C-alpha cells in the first residue's frame, strides 16, 4: 500500500470530497465524516462527478466473467451482453454485507484468470461469547475500558476505548479492532479469551482504595447499592456473581478478601470467545487476491495485462476507523490513473 497511499493519502481524500461538494468534519479518534452524517451524500457526489465526466454507467447488470485472451484482457461478459475492451478494473468488493452487492464474485473472476486467492475470513466483526449471563446486557455501552485478547492464556493484543454488549456477545470499536486476531486464534484452535479491565486508569491498589471509600460511603446499603458510583447498574449483578460476592448482603459485612476478589474481577473480567459472527455480518473481508501478484504502483495484475484491482477484493484489510475506505480510495486512484495512462 505504500505507493498507493503516498500518491493519494487521507489529506487528498478529504480535499477530493470537499471539492466534490461534501463538507467534512473530524470527530474523536480522527475519524472523518460528512458534516451531514449522510453516507448518501458521498455516493451522490461520486455519481455527480461520473455524470459530469460523461461516464456510461450500466447498473443492475450482473457481470459473469472477465475475459482474457493470450494473457491480455479481451472484455467483460454480463448477463446481457459482451463488452470488448482492453482494460478492466476489478473492484467488486469483498464477501461481507452481500446485500450491498459484494457477493464474492470478484474472487471467482480473479481465480479464473489465474490469480491466487488467500483464504477469506471475517475482519472487523462482532464476537460471540460463551458467558450467557451477559447477553441480557444487550445495548450496554462501556467507554474508556481496555480489552486484552488472550490465546491459550497468553496476551496477543489489547485495545482501549469503547465496547458494546449484544444479545450474542460483544461488539463496538475495540472489539472490532481485536476481532481479526481473535478469528485467527480461533482458526488455530486456541482457547481465545477477552479480558476486560473496567477501570484501566486505576491500578489494582488504587481501585481497592476506591472501592473501600465507596463501601464506607454506602456502608448501610446492600452491595448492589454500594457499587452504584463505580459500575452501570445492569453490570453490578453479573460482576458480583463472577466475584462470588452476594450483591444482596450489606456493604458493612463485606470482608477484605471479598473486596480483593471484586477488584480482581473489575480489572480482569474474562469472556471466552466461541466464534465470530458470520462473514456476511463482518464490516470487512480479510483475504483475497494475493498482493504479490499485483504491481503495487499501478495496481495492475502481474499475470494478465490490462487487469487492475482496487478495494476489498485485494488481500488488504486494516483496523476500524476509516483505514479500509482509505485503502480502497488509494488503490482506486492508482488503478484508474495507470489504466488510463496505459
């Protein structure tokens, strides 16, 4: 991606859309969105540019094959007709969200032309956990927490930020960021776990002191009332349950040993990952046309002259935050520019 990103970087992308009539804003985490918060405005701006350039659009016409002859592109066959041409940019997307048209056909076409397709698997995908008591927390969002991904008990990676409980497990930005590596761990049949630190800004000792202060403040209440300043109400019962602490007992009767156990749970609430959600639900498809078969400067196939690639059909994927969109934009500009020059 170095060459493509160097030629068309994130600043170039922002300038492109601003000039196309889409005012942009930068939000937390340096994420860029249209001021209107409407994805349709992005699509409409691109359609307007196509119309201005008098591009002939053929939509609702499924492509069946990209045709090559003697190592060169010869045309495109659709369900309606054959289009003779000597340049084709294959930008058919991945296999995620098939309702948008990304059915995985691009991989089939590339493979028919001799390209190698690395195994497909979901990246940026919610994860299913075994601990069913957390399913009832569906919709609860936790901010400023840290998740550590473990494989056979060893740390693989971690992420800080926001997560979300769902009716099947966990999602949200930091879960999506860790999901790719989690899927790989599952594929290797390793015990895959997520350790949630609910108070990453505090050391275990500091958290113990905080809990002690809260318990002193609410000493006449039951435990579930004594934790109201520390945890979302719906999270108190499952946390105390895992810490083997009766949330109905009075705060004043909690022992130092029970408080230590509670602090350990708050600093390391462990979920066992059973699987990822299906590829169709993933934001991004990992895998695809192997990059060593593509010229990184021009995005042209090294196997078929006149065949170019852009976007998710290529074995390139990044973390959440706009990186995958930027990769697609940069590859698209490279493929478009060099195919036109040729």
